[in-house]
C-alpha cells in the first residue's frame, strides 16, 4: 500500500492526485490502457464519477436513501433486506445493514465498475464513514471515495474527520458492536483522539494498493506476478 495526505485540502484534491498517478503509471509501463481478466480501462479520457447512491439506482434500481430509514447513522435493515430479495439475493438472519450492502454491491455492482474507464465511487452512507467526515449539506453521507479499475478496487480515500468528539463516538459504537458480535473489546486510541483535540486542519488522505496498480499497468493476470518480494509456497 501507499498512503498520502494533504493538509488544507479536500477529497476532491485526492481524486485529482489519483488521475495523475494512474496516468503516470501507465505511461511508465509503456501501455495504452490497464487490463485485467479480459477487461480494459483507459485512464487518459474522462473518468466515470458516480455516487454510491446513484450506482445502486443505476445498476440495480435500488433507492439507497429509502433503504436507510429514518436514522441514516443506524439504518434499518428491513427495507434493505426486502430490496435484496427482489434482486434474487437472500440475506441471512442476523445480517447487518452493511452485510446486505456488500451482498448487493459485490455481486451486482462492483464487477461493472472501472471499465472502459476508471471509476471514482464517492459519497458513502454515513453509517459506513470509517474515518471520513460527514458531507457538508447532506448528513446522510460521508466524504469517502474508492477507485475501481477493471472491476477491481484500487484505493480507499477520505475527507478526514477532524472532530475528536465525533470520532470518539464512532470508536465507542464500533467497540460496542465488536463486543456484541465477538465478546471482545479493545481500548479506544486515546493518543489519536488527543492529537485531533490538539488541532488538525482540514485534510484528506488515501490508501492505494500499489501492487494492484502495477498488476493492472503490466496487464498481469495475478498479483503474484508483480510482487517485489514474492511469497514462497510452503
């Protein structure tokens, strides 16, 4: 993985960084486009930029906002489960909202992203915000985006959450869920929260799978073919 962050910048700036990086990687490889498993992706033209909600509506006809219910931070599972069943998918008893999201997304949406051009999938539901800040003007969403090339996820990025109180509440909710599911609870990262309380400017950051990028630029079929330090078979 490679990571970078920009102070006094937003997630839109990181998107433009990625456009430049992917084009530079392909030029360095001396190839006209990315390829993987029979799919091709040309980064030199206009990229496909689509919100998560629009992707669900476009590819599977599901209104993601309706499936959030009245509390987007704690979305209702029932309407989302009904939407999944209409698609021929079968949520299991006890599936969370996120579980159903990924059942639909991985089966019906992700394979369609990133070809014939790279896709920037942006503005995730606030319940899936992780370390990203809420989107100004729409509290249902978070400033988070992912990049897809040839149906493969390449990067995950955030407009960074800098509010220590909000981040503490998220950490606590995550630990509550972990304890409920697995009987485990870990201490909250107080040093990280103290750093946020000390003061952090508006910023954005990203983690990008560098080995995946090399594989796509080289047109390799497997990531093992491009690893700098291949893992030996046992």
